[in-house]
C-alpha cells in the first residue's frame, strides 16, 4: 500500500506543476491581452476621431450646400419678380421708397432663414437696399461690386447665370482685425432682353465661420475653406494665420487642389509640428474644406489608455495569482473528486460520498449530486413534453386568432345589404373576405392545406386588396401539377403576398403592379417562388430582415413580422435545412423563395397529429 501512496504523490506533484505552468501561461496571456487591447484601443480612437471629423465635414458640407442653394433660389426668384421690376418704372422720388419697401415685404413673405443683405444697383447713382445703408456703406458696396472681374461684361454674359464672389464685407472695417469676408451672389435683372439693373445679395462670412467652429473636435482643430484658385475664403477662430502667409501649408493645399481629389487625408508638418490634414470638396461648388488636427491630440488619449491598461494589467496579475492558489486548493481538487464520482455514476455505479469542507456552494453540490442523478431522467421527460406543447402552441397560434364564427354571419349580412343597394364592388369585396374567413374557420385543427387550396385563398386575398386599394394587380401563376397537391402550412402564400402588396406596392411605387407565383418540385422538395416588381429593399435592410431584435422594433406592424414568424414556423416543423431566402434590389423587385419537403396527403397522415 505504501508504494501506491508514493505513486499517487508523484502524480499529484506533476498535476500541481502542470497547474502552476497553466497559471503562469494564463498570467502571460492576461498581460498580452492588456497590450493588445491597449494597442487596439489606440487604433480605435484614431479611427473614431477620423470618422468623427469626416462626419462633421460631411454634415458641414451639406449645410453649406443647402445655404448656397437657398440663396440661389432666393436670388433667381427675386430677380425675376414682376412687382419688383415694375417699381423701377416709378418716378425717382418714390422709386427708392417703393423698391426698398417691396424688398422688405418680399423678404418677409419668403421667410428668410439666413441673415442676408439685399441691394439693387440700377445705375451708378441709384442703389436701393434692405436693410437700409448709410452713405459710407453705399460707397463701399459700389466699390466692391465694381471690382468683380465680370462686372464690366455683365450685360453680354448669360443673364441666367449667378455670380458667386467672396471678398471683404462692405459693413466691416478691415482694420478692426475681425473676420471681414462675405459671400456675394449677383444676378442681372432682365426684362424684354434689356438689363434693368443688378441684384446683389450679401451674406456675412461669420455665419459660415460659426458652422466651421461646429466641425471642430477640440480647440486646436483648425477648419478653413479654400477656393479653387487657392484663395482662403473662410476660417474658424483657431486658424491663426491666413493661408497665404504660410508657404508650406499653402504649397500642400495647392497640390491637393491641382490633383482634383474630392476628399482624402494627408500627414503634413506645419509650423514645425506634425499635423493630420483631412480635406473634402463641398458639393456643387469649387470650394474645398480643410481640417487641420495636431497629432499630439491623438497621442494624448492613446497614452492615457496605455497607462491605464498597464496599471490594470499589473493589478489583475496579482489578483489572478492569488485567485489561482485558492482555486486549486478549494475548487480544482474538490471538483476533480466530484468529477470522478460523476464518471463512476455514468458507468452505472452508485455514487460514493465525499467529505469536503470549504466553499458552501461546493458542499451543497457534494450533498445534492447523488439526488440529482435520480431526477435527471424525470426532468428530461418533463422538458421534452414542454417543448412539444410549446411547438404545438406555436403552430396553432395564427388559427386561434380568427376562431369567432359570428364574423362569417356578419359579413354575409353586409354583402346582402350591398347587393340590395346595387354596390356590386362592395359585394364582391365582402365575398372575397367571406371566402377567406371560410377557409380560416374550416377545419381549424388542420395545420396543413394543399397548395391548390392555399392558391384559392391567396387569390381571394389579392382580389380583396385590389378593391381596397383601387388598383389592379396582375398575378401570374406557374404551378406544377404535382406541386398543386403538396401539403404546406396554412396561410403561407397569403403572408408573402400581403408583404408584397402592403410594402412592395406602397408609395412611392408608381408602376403597374404584378406578382409572379411559381411552384415546382425537385426530387422530394417543393420550391415556391413569389416575385413582385415593387419597391424592393436595399442590402442593409435585407441583411437585417431575419434578425430577432426586429420583433421588438416592429411589434406594432404584424405584416412586418410575417417573414420572421414564417421562418420560425418552418424551422420548428421541418428543421434548419428548410426555410426562406429573400433576394431584392431597391426600386426593382423582391423575390421570396421557400424550400419545403414535398408532402402529400398520404405521407402527411403518416406524420400523425402535432
């Protein structure tokens, strides 16, 4: 007996050494995990910051484009307004008053959402404005407009063309040091091919500069807009120097503009420090927006993560080492003993008792493990019965919703009244609905119908929807004779056709609707394809179509859950090898393919009740 104890002691020592090695390996893996997580977090931060800046620039580009389009529409509408042009024919004494009052009234009617200054230049001596200008401002606006390169040739140019210029704001004194750029939109006022004057709409650049401030991710982020010729148009407050004053940055921006890239990123050096430059062209304009971020702003967050990860990893290593010691003595060895007991019980031997003092939970497990073996078989049978009941309830749920028979009598009464009143269309709609109800209430304990019965029920549903929506739906049926006698779950076709009509043909659908139903057999498989020319779905919606969480978001839209419920029903009944596939292209079509086992009345009876 002594040699057996020594042998067990040797094996126990090797087990302990193996456990120590595994513990050390686990600690190394924890440290490696900390390093990898820190590195991944750093990369994630840089990616997220880059994405955040790109999203901000995209949003800002859309806002600027919308504002420019708004000014474009306003300028074209105002320059072609007959009431404004008619005021030019008045006497000079009342022309100025009436013109400015009309511009004010038109601005209020148009409900301007941008602070704009409107000026009309009829000749070098006549200038009308809203809001009104003083003498100095009138002189400044004349000087600025006359300096535009197109001004002298404005009459010979295309009079439908709008001129966009960015230059000094005529309200601002350039010596004040504040931002003084403004956007000028100019258009000739034409009547009977004769130039009557020039409409000039001015927007102060501070509005765009406030938008640039919103695109910042922190205070050191400089955002500015450059024209196609390399002129600095607008900048936020952190753009410390004009673009023309920094040769290195100007050279980089000029190279980007010459390449003609719509968007991109580039690492540059500015003022002796590394920077990350993101640029994007503003749509419908020759302008390019730049965002300049110092690299240290990325690294500061990364270093914080590195330090936090190092401290957390060190503390974790110490705690894990202590935990493994307790785990081996009070958990691993006792569980190994209990494992041997369970293994013997699995071989048909009676489990033996094991004396253990330590964790209360393991003591409870030790005392109760013998009793659990006796209950396993009983619990297995209980679970099996519960699953069968659950499956049966799932398959009966749709039919139980329409069990009340009084609906049938009520619909027949309504149909009789419609016939008496001469409303044949209403009578036909009620007849279709009555046939659907008859099919639903007939043999409610039957879970399957032939494809031919399902086809008749589905066509009644389509006819009802045609009358309800007041549009004809062309249905092409291509049904194999063998497939017509196949047994399928009730209401299968109706659910798919309902999705096609309610969603595929919903607004903005504007074509002639058609649905194609194909049923064919391949070996022992029944394949059903339902295709419509409706709105279709994009790939993102298609990928989320069978996700379980859609039930929570679409709980109030029963038709939206039909595919999910039908897929679950097929999986419960036939297994994971059967089900639904959906193919779709947005604005073109949707095709639903169902693959089911080919069952006839005979082999369905062999299955027995469910």
